[in-house]
């Protein structure tokens, strides 16, 4: 155990942060850049040059982003932990109570026990791509809801306004997609992967941008880890002589949903994946299960392509350097 690494637990809410620093303090501050940076500077002074702090937060629908950004700006290590795992960790010690201050302590203890690594600092392009792509997804979701409403609308005046609104939404979606494509092409790695992924039958522009935005780690993980990250790994449910049915769960739903439409196309037009899909169906697998397997196989394929592309790019850079 590295005694010089101090795990700092942070329970995140919309307007405040409850922070626990072992053997030093437990405090509440505002969830704002100014307050967070002031705390991080105090923390650096307290730790000195011999010790290092790792700030640990739970995903809370985006309210943790200010803390992440401030840590990256001030070069303080920060990691994100799974809230469900942390809660089960607390229950394993008989801790059933739940308060913000207690949660901060649990987060710190859990991160230290699991040796959670610090997150890699994303590039400016990665942050921008994710923000704009999620905006596109939100607008698209609203557009879909209005399309359903229009189908049920009888009054012509209401229908006219809905059609105008839908037309505006479609223009905004197209603008956001164009902007995402420009961001991808402005980044050396993302541009390279974009070209490589386009060569896979069944994978289009929308799927590629979604993958690059939601799984920036693609190409750096093993096939099992990338599958679990997207929530596409079948989870065993066996006990004794019982062999339970395996299901997928958890993971990044946005990444998983992005694979769905690509898998539908690939199961029909990609020779390899189409044969794989038909083999599963012929073997008695339900269509939904077979399609999920295609999603997983497609993601693993893209991960392998990204890893190979990164290796080739590194070799070229090494040759140039020599």
C-alpha cells in the first residue's frame, strides 16, 4: 500500500460538495469552480511535496463535472467510482445509514480498498465532442417525442406548429452532427479512427461519433473490459447445480444504445456478423439475444481496430523520431 497516496472522498450534490480527507478534515463547500479550486489549493498545502491526493467522486448526472475539470486544471488526481458498488461496500460492513458526510467517508474507503486509478485527462476536443454530441442526442430525443405527438394530433393548427418545430429540430440536429464531425477531424487520433471505423460494413457516421464521444478509451482496453464498460458482457448467475440465465446490465447506456442500430445493419449487410447472427438464430437463440451478441462482437471489433491503428501510428512516430 502506498502510504503517500491519500484518497479524498467527495459526495456530490447539485449545489454542494461534502468532502472527507482522512486524518485532516470533513467539510462542506459550494459546488462551484471558485470554492473547489480554493479547497484544492488548501489540500495541496496540507499534503506537501511528499504526499499525493486522489479525489474520488461518484457520477451524479453531470454535477461532478466541475470537480473533475478543476482537478485537471490544477493537476490534482481524480477518479470516478461506481455508486452502486460503493453502496454495497458500505452494506458489507453493516453500514445501513446514508448521509452525505458518511457517503464521503465510504467513497474514500472504497476507492482506497479497490485501488481505483486516476482518470486520464481528456483533451479539449474530447470534452467538446461529448458535450455537443449529448446536446444532439437530447434534441433528437425531443424531436422523436414531437413526431409521436404529431401522429396523434387532429387539429390542423397544432399540427402546423408541430411540423415547423420538427423542421427546426432537424436543422439543429444536422448542425450539431456537422459540428461533431469537424471536431473529430480536428483531432489526430479521432480522425484516424473515424476513417478506420468507416471501413466496417454496418457502421456509419452517427455510430462512430457516438462511440468516440461515449467511449474515448476504445482501443486501450481488453475485449472483456470494453464489453463490460458498455454493458454488453453477459453476467453469470450460477449457484450450485443451477445454471442461471445470463443477462447484460450496468455499463454506459449511451454507448450501448449507439451500438444497437449499427448491429441491426451489420446483422444484415456485414458478411461476417450476418453469418454470426444467422448461426445464433439457427442454434435456437432468441433474436434479441442474438442481436445483443452482434452488438458485443461489433464493439470488440472496433476496439481491436482502434488498438491496431494506435500501434501502427506509434510505430510510424517512432520511425520518424529515429
